[in-house]
C-alpha cells in the first residue's frame, strides 16, 4: 500500500466518522424529542385521570376510570416503545452507512 493510498484511506475514514457523528446527533435529537413528547403526554394523561378519579361519585365509577387509564397508559407505552425501537434501528442503519465503503476497502486491502 502506498503512502498516497494510506492518506486517502485516512481521509475517507475521517469523513465517514464525521458523517456518522452528524447522523448520531440528528438521531439522538429525534429520540430525545420523542421521549420528551411522550413524557408530557403521559403526565397530562395522568393528571386528567386523577381529575376524573376525584370526581367519581361511586366506587364503580372510580374503578372504571382507573381501568380506562391503565388500559390507555399501557397502549400508549407499547406504541411509544415501538416508535422508539424503530428510531434506534433507523439510527443504527444510518450510522453504519458511512462506514460501508471503508469496510469494503479494508477487506479488499487484506
């Protein structure tokens, strides 16, 4: 391997790392935004459920309110977990892309 090839490989590696870092930053921001939005929604849902629970006139109505809240909380959590897992998968795929060419070149060099 010549010095020129080594320099070119080094430059391409740095460019790939910087590209991956940019992707990481965008993905991390999207994930953080999603978590914050979900947290706000969860807190608002919890507060609304407490209001309905405190306004319940009977034990049956209180149990109904609690049951509805638990069901919707669980469904929201599952949906959010699915969405976050998709964001993490997309992040991993995007972060790997810049290195595909470099890895291919490394295997050719060997």
